[in-house]
C-alpha cells in the first residue's frame, strides 16, 4: 500500500497553484526574488565580459539546475562544482561544461566522471599531488578517455594547491608521463588569503597565477590552444579580474572567473564585500542585490521583548551571522503589505526556533510572518529540496529543485 499523498508534501512548497507565499505556502519557506535575481545574473556577466573573462559560476552555492540554466542563458561559459556527484548532477540536468575546483579522488568518483565524459560532458578537475596524478592517469587510460586537468596553485597556510614552483614542476613532469591526462591550465582560489594587507596579497596572488600559466605555456607543456587560468570566489572577484585584464590574456588564454554567491548575494557578508568592491572601483555601475529570504511565522510571545519564530538551523544558515530580520507581515494585512522591523535582532537559534529580541511595546502577534535575510547564502540553499521564486508581490512564479 502506498503512503498517503500528504506525506509527499515537502516544506515550503505551495499547497495550491497558482500560489501566494503568505497565503498558500506552509511556512517556513525559502524564496528567491525574481527581479534582483535577474539583475545579479546580468550584472556579473557584464562584469566578466568587460574584463575579457569567461564566467563559470560556482554551482555549489545553489545546486539548483534551474538557476544553472539561467546562468548559462545569461552567458556563462560553464558551471564550477566541488564534487564528482555535483558535477554529474549538473550534467544530467543539461550542463555541458563543468570545472570541478577540487582534485578527483577515489575510483568510484572517477567512474562517475568517466561515465559522464563518455556521455559528452566537457570536464576539468584540478591536481596538486603526484600520487593523484598517477591514479587519474591509470584509471582514465583504462577507460580509453582523456581527462583535462588544471594545476592548482595554493598559498602557505591555505587550503589545497601547490605551494611553490618546485611542486608545480613535479606535477608537470608527472602529468607528462600520463598520456590519458591533458594539462589544460592553472587554477587557484584566493579566498583563504588573510593578513594585514589582504588587497595587496590577493593582487600578488593573481599575478602569480598569470605568470605561472604564461611560463607553462611558453614551455610547451599545456595541451590546450587557449590555456585556462582561473580563480575568484565571491569576495575578491574584482581583484582577480584586474590581474586577468592587465595581463592582456584575451587572445591567447581563457581567463575564467568563478564567483557563486552573486546569484542571490546576501544581506551582510557579501553586502559588505560589495561595498568594498565599489570603494575600489567608484566608477563601477550598479551593484549586486540580495535576492534570497526565508519566511516564517511568529510562533510564541512568551514574555515582553521576546518573540519565538518558527525558524531554525534546519531552515536557514546561521554562520558567520545569525539570521537578519528584515520585515514583518501582519497576519491581518492584505496580501504583501509589510512593516519595518528596524532594531529587532536575532539572539539565538535552535533546530527549529529562533529567538528574536524586540521592543517591549512592539506591535506583533502570533501568526505574523517575518522575512529574514542571510549572511553567506550557501548554507541556506542546502537546507531546502524545493525553493520558491517569487515576484515583488510574493506571487510564486516557479518552484525550483536543489540537488545536494
């Protein structure tokens, strides 16, 4: 006997169609606003184009094929991903070119990727270890396939990647001994750079990437007519673009920027980063806009100055900052009329409860709806199998699926 249909209902999904978020959706729900989403897609694509770079947005932010499709339609060169499973999921939903910004490790993961390559996926991964190079070379030779690899350049104390020239040279030598591997360029990630002068350090790292790919190209070891040089998270994309642009790589290389969070931006962490970008480039037109919000009911008002909201760690990211209250929708209001909540703040979050400090005389009732913003959107997306796209009136325009 099959389970009752109601058990197939997922959180945050409309119970009727067409639907309005406040009236037809069991809360909490995560919503992406159409207008800022479209704006952000166009803004970042224009930015990359203006610097002569390709855009391969980091898809791990959303793992939403519907958003990948919009990014590709806006002009993206491909999609960056973090794992073999993510890469295969993206290809299964129509993404033809994937850059996996990690080493491909483990035979089952290699099998997934090899199968996808046989089905037509253009795939790149990174390498920083000689043993991994040998494992990859042996496996893909067995399969009769060629695997595109990028050498990863790291930083001291950072995450992955070669720390020095000697390690790069060892990798080049190892790759040349593996006929099934094609060295396609250089990859890096500047997001771990820290110190007293981060801007100077990121610029220096960008120059190191460019100099390395030029050196390798001149030596004849790169097996791609226009070798790839790629970096850029969501914080320093402008500085990496500067390095690529100043280096005049447009004719002989393929510079690729990989920010991911720009697609929905946020209300604090990357909002601050965007302010820094604008300060460095005062002539830059426009800026990214927050598009992601999570909506939840006021569940209890147990004492003056405290509201408990039916929202928790299972619904919204809470690092590096707690959820940010943005607006209140009174339960008695017509449609999407909202009220300002300036000065209200989240003090604590549990699995399914958020503690909100509010004025003692606040006009609030159980059943009101609160909209919350995030600081760093990635760890909100992975809490939802379904998310809503909505217009400015909170009418649901699309239900999208994530594939974490």
